């Protein structure tokens, strides 16, 4: 039971310097929660709507004054003074108030900021860590069981790096690390080795992309993967048994008219699947995100079969953290892992439903940040509370990324929980 005493919104700036939304929720008990929402760039077509002002004279139309105005105005008017038995009651009120299927009227950014600020205030009211409160939101009565294993950006391309190479992320997974602390130290070593390699090979200090990944002018995606392998070895690790790779192919963003424009001859879906299967043979890849495009539904089951359990078939744009899309994908055998981004769906309760659905089907869950992030660290608590297998936050640089790793380190130190295997 929590009674809202005050709701407020603030337009703040994200890691790209673009506006986003922060909300403050004060409860009658005096407990206060403040939360900020992130923003994507390589967005899925089925994502909930992020409300932008569309005033070209201010932040190129990306202002969030309307969304903030909705928190201060209509949402506050409807919710202040109301008592909510739990998170799902609050989220239901937000969804009903908005009244659209994709949160287009009040904005998913406004709704999610309130949803998260309320959760934080409730955790504060009970005097429990946010990750334990998130565990209870996931399933009443449950507690946090494990820590997620970080998957960390090494190299960036695609929409996060100006498209010098079509695929979006090559990530490092410290598969032999036993603790978060060890996983981060391992990744740091690989990242530094990659930076040195980029200096030698490309003759330039490697510039970083939106999420802090190194983004030299790779000749093609193959070179990106080869350089990742070389960096792992240069750092003194054995590729595969100690350090593996994860890929965000983000293929929706180089797919047009039924063809994948990966460089060279355009590939049809079968050709793309063969290409990806070839990578799995040559590189130690444990997770393959958006290997096919979001609208290429019909071919996802064939991708999953071709991968044959060698790597996770992870859906991001494909699933959009949307329970209806996840049900369909489970029924079709189209994937076996969910990339979970709360702002793709717009409230905590709906994202929790997406997470439960995936986990009940035996899927893995990778809890993910967005390319436009803030210094807020709730995502680390969410990944712990919801028993995420992996946490994908971007690279091991830039404070908006490190805020989440630092929170995860603090949770590891205080909770005694073990990282997933
Ligand atoms: C993705 C995310 C995070 P964005 O595609 O997985 O890397 O990117 O937030 O731009 O959608
Ligand atoms: Mg993605």
C-alpha cells in the first residue's frame, strides 16, 4: 500500500546530450523515489512511443517538455492522493490514463519515469534494497537469487558509430570469471588491448561510439570480429574458454526489400543465416542478437535451427520487450533469449510480464541499457531482482555506463549473491 503525495517531472540530458525525462515520486510516508529514463537510437518499430516536443528550434525537436508537462499536469492530477496496493495497480492506472496501445498520448518516457520513481519510493518506504523490491515486483514473495554476467561493448558500428560497418556491437563476455569484479577486470584488459591494437592497425587513437565502444574504420564486419579475437589473445586470455564474444547484429537497420546489406553482395534471409552460421564456426560467439530483421519473422525459426544451441538467439528489435510478440516467438520457436529494455514497453509491470514469459519458456534474459543513458543506476538492480542472465550496458568507459557496473559491484559486495554460470 502506498499513497502518492507528490509527483514531479524534470527534463534532463542523456549521454548524447539529448533531453530525457526524470520523475520524482513522494509518498505519504515521506519516502521519495527519483528515476531517469534512457533513450534508444537503433529502435525497434514496435517500441512504445517516446514523446518528443517536435519543436525544431529546440534540441532539434527532441525536447521532452511535453512529457514532463504530462507528469506535472495530467498524471499528477490523476494519481496524487491515490493509494496503490502494488506496482501493477500503479502501472495499470498509468496505462488506462494514457489510453493508447503504444503510450503515444502521454509518452512512454513520462509513464516509465513515474513507474520507476514509484518503485524506488516503495523500496525506500520498506527500507529494502531496490533489487529486492524488483524481485518482489517480478514475482510476489520472491527474493534476488543471482547476479547477471556483464556483456560489454568492445567494438561499435551501425547506428551507434556512424555506420562505418553495418553490425552494431561486438561485446566481450568474461565466461570464466567467477565474480562481477573479475568479469570487469578481464573486460578492461581486453578493451585496453583492443585500444592498443587499433592504434597500431588503424593509426589513430580509436574514437568511441555512443556506448563507449571502439569504432575504428574496420574494413568490414569480419575485420571487426577478427580484431576482437586478436584483442582477447593480446590481453593474455584464451578465446572461447576464458573470454567469448556476443554480437548485436542489429540487422533490422541494414535490411531492405528482403535483402541484408552487410557489405559485398546483398544476402537473402537464407544467405544471411548461412553467413551467421559461418561466424559461429570461426568465432567464439555465445549470443547472437537480432541476427535477422524485426520484420523477417518467417525466417527466425530457421535461424534458431541453424544456430542449433551453439549461441543464444536473442531478440531485441524483434521482440521489443512486448509480451504479445514474445508469446508469438515462443510458439514459433523463433528465439531462445529476450533482450529486455523496459522503455521499449513503457511500464515496469509490462516488462516484468515479458521477463516472466521468457523465463517460463526456459529462455535466457539479457537486461539491457539504451544507447542514450543517464547516470541513474536502477538497471543494475533490475537485472539482479529479475534474475537476468546477462547485463548489457555498453562499454567499460563513460560514467553513464559505469554507474550501472559500479552499482552491480556494490550489490555484489553487500548481498553475497553469486554471478550466474
Ligand atoms: C541495442 C541498444 C543498446 P539502442 O540495439 O541493443 O545497445 O541500442 O538503445 O540504440 O536501441
Ligand atoms: Mg540491439
